[in-house]
């Protein structure tokens, strides 16, 4: 049924996602904030599911990227939480759901979602870039999005930086380095024929969600 929906009424499904993000912003700023915060894993899973539903064609290369993004993203977060490298010393709260080695499994989904949408966007704007030209530009996009995410996530208890309170420069260097590696994998595995009608809207929704919350929370002091 869902596949028929993506084929016949894709705008309806994307509109539903937009409504989820819109209500999410309102809910995060309302007295019902604890419930909305608790639904963060479900929002991530919804976005990821929609991304996969609109992904075409399904090839071994694209499957390799999806696996690599999850494994690398989750793996580097486990390393970061337990060693302080490459992001610095931080801890995850309970908001993002079940953990392995102190790291929520949702982090693998988040890395996949953020990098896929960012890299796809750059491919649409600057198609046919070589891996040498593509990777440094592409890595900057997830890093910039993390810059928007950090203050909001910290405010709502998704993770904390016990020693500094705020992410150090090392965090963004780690994000850039990890994104650079995944951008190389993307260029080497994703076929030029890839089409995904949901990727750009999801990137826009994520960016707007954290930008609006960041502005409101910053204005509120």
C-alpha cells in the first residue's frame, strides 16, 4: 500500500512528513515538550523509511553505501563516546533510544539520513564532479547541518558535553573527516542514475527544523 502511495500520490506522503516536522517544532516549544522529545527516534525512522521508499534504482552500489553509512556513522560514534576521539568527550542521554556501548543505534540511521540527503543535493547542483572535487565540498554539508543540530540537541538532552558544555572545534573536525570518508564511498558506489524525490525535501525539513528551533531557543536565552 505504501509503495502504491509513493507512485500515485508522492506529494501526499511528503506533505505528511512536512506536517510531522511542523508539529514537531510546535510541540518542542509547547508544554507537551517531553512527549515530543520522546518521539525523536520515531521521527528519524519515519524520515529514513520515506527516504528508502523513494530510492531508485536499488543497486548493489547503493546498498553498499547505505550499509557503509550506518556502519561508519555508528562505529565512529561508539569510538567517540568511549575514547573522546574524533569528536571530543560527550555522552548520550536516553532520548534517542536503545544503546550499544553507550551509543544509540539511531545514530547510524542519523548519519545515513544526513549524509545521503546532503550528498544527493550536491549531486543535483553540481553533477558529474570527480571524487576529488566532490568529496571536500560534500563533507561540508553534513558538518554545517551538525552545527545547527548541536545547540538544539543539547538543550533537549539528546547528548551533553560534560567538560565544555558546548561542542569543541574537534567535534566539527571529526564530523568533516567522517563525512569526507563517506562522500568518497558515495561517489564510488552510488550510480549516476540514482533518483530520490524525498531526499531534497527531507534535507530542507531537517535544516528548517533545527534552524527555527535554534533561533527561537537562542532568542529566549
